[in-house]
């Protein structure tokens, strides 16, 4: 059986703690003490309210950000394989940023001159020049653009060189067309690329591009690719399917 002589002091301490807690709550309600003054200070309340409003606006902006992801691979009729990944980020319906990586078998070319000298019998020295051409397999896209209804205009880095691009969308038909002008070939003039993408089924699309169409060296070619394109709704559905 419990010792009542030990329970009594515990109950007394509990009653005292409850009484102290009531006093603290009463002081806070009356605006006494540091906490009470903070809660009763209109300026502090306004600052807290403004901070919460700013946080809500930030969260809403993050929730309103949309993304479009495209991944395609194919072959060029003249220069071999072509694989590209692009991420379009829409912080607002009329503005977007494009980040991407491209790997293919052409441009930009980097030329280096290397001189090799050898000493032959008799002490004479013979020197020959050797030219080395390094082709960059990976190129990067980093562009800023503006969307005006069905028209998109972008500028920045296209395949590691400066350039501009124009896109036009036919959402009802699942078609997007575009043009890019940039320069990756030395002494060959700008590269004019015409692009057409057609939605084949769901997230699958086909891409046809005319490459280097105004080349001064006559190096025009075509690239045919197949790829996948996801938007926010597609990604959400895919994640939900995988999570099951």
C-alpha cells in the first residue's frame, strides 16, 4: 500500500506548480513581463504578421513555379549522334529560364599549333608544325526567355556559344516549332537551326532539326531524334505511380 506520508508533499508541490503557472498566464494576459509585453506590443504583432505574410508569399511563389523537362537522343545525317537534356523553369507564366546539356560529334572546334623539332645526323635540326583539333563533346545551354502567348523568345548560351532562339507553340496539336541562330564553327558563319517537335503519344515526342542551314562551307545536315518531355503534372503522376 502506498505511503501517504510521501504522496502528500508531492501533491503540495504539484498544487504550487499549478498556482505558479496560473500566475504566469495571468501576467501574460495582463501584459506583464517580457513575454506579456511582446504579445501586447502592437509593433511586435505587426512585424510578426508581416513576416508571416512574406513567408506565405514566398511559399506561393515556389508553388507557382512550373517546369518542363525534355530528354532526346538521335542521329545527325552528317556528324553522328546527338543527345540533349533541357530544363525550362517558369517562375512566372511569361518568363522562363532554360538550363541544358548537349552532347554530339560536332563543334565547337579548338585548334592548337604544335611544333616538333628533331636533330638529325650532322647536328642539323628539322622542325615540323602539327595542327591538333579538339572537339568538345559536351556543350551547355543557359538562356533567359519570355513567353508571349504562343510565342517564346530566348537569348543566352546555346551549345556553349552566344545565340538567340524563337519558339512557336501549337498546344492543341502537340507541336512546337523553333529557330536558333548561334555560332559554333570558326570562319563558317552562324549556324541557323530550324526545329520541329511533334508529340507522338503521351510524353513521347519526335524531333526533326535542320542544322547549319546557311553554312558557308556547305555543311547543312539534319538531325532526327526521339525523346521524352515531362511537365509538372506528368512528374507528379509518375512519382505517384512509382510510390505505390
